[in-house]
C-alpha cells in the first residue's frame, strides 16, 4: 500500500507540473514548502459488528504530536503528507459474556491529501481530501484474549483548516480531519471463551489539531 501512496503523489505532481513551470517563468510570490507541528486530539467515532457474542466496541481518545509537510504546486493548490502515531485502549462492550478488555494497539496512519488554499484572505482557510493507509502494531491483547490481530487498512480522508500568518515565515494553524478507517479484527479468546471471534470494526476518527508552521 505504500506504493499506492507514492504513485498518487507522482500522479498529482505530474498533473500540476505545468502550473509549476508557469510559476518559474513568472517568478514566485509564495513559498513552495511548509512544515507544521501540531498537537492533535484523536477521537474515534467507533462501531463494530462482532460475530457470535454480539456487542460493540469502545476505543479511547488519544492526544498525540503530528508533523506534516506541504508542497504547493501553485499559489492555491498543494499536497500535504501527514505523519503521526497514536495509541488506543480497546474494549468490547455489551457482549454476551459482558465487557471484555482487549488491551491496546498502536496505529501508524500516514495520510496524503490534495488541498485548495484561499491565500488571498488575511485568515487563510483550506480544504482537502486524500488517502490514508493505517498500520496496526504494538498490540497488547489484555488479560482475557490470547491474541488480537488487526488488519492494516486503506481508507479516505477529508480535511479543513485555517492558517494565520504571524510573520512572513511563521504561522498558526488550526486543522480538522476525518479519516474513514475500517479494520477486520480477529480475537483469539480460546482460554476465556473457547472460541476465536471475528469483528468488523469502524474506527472513523476525528482529528482536531492546533499547531505552528514554517514556510520555506
């Protein structure tokens, strides 16, 4: 799936290369690159279909640092690569045997968005949409399950935010993203329940970010 993200970036670069050449001819009046550092609240909007024992899922909210790199093809059109990792506690709730602690899991969800920036305004809003690939790692299955396996997953992302210039180079940023993320989970609960249970889990997190950026 890493190849998919790279291929998308190559396609986007090719599509807008003509704009970039025009910028070089006319002379740039904007910065081609931006880097931001944000503090982000990751708030899952979770639900699940759990085989055999029924119930739902509860996934904890997390606060993480996030770094993103933005490249402007034109004054208004840009691509942003968003990097961060987050840890969540997971619990199966309201199942036939009761609530089941499933420990925690780490998520690494690199996301690439294509954005439109309204740069003519004092406060500069932007909107974006793109793709996400989430890698699950560092699984701790808790005290009940023998093992919990999460399938890595491809999804889509929507984004909106505001940049506010402090100087010619430094700016403040507020950002909101919605990632449409689903994973298939297999819980080996042989010791406790005498069975292996599958689940279709929608995580679909909201990400609320506040940070500072630098143009170069």
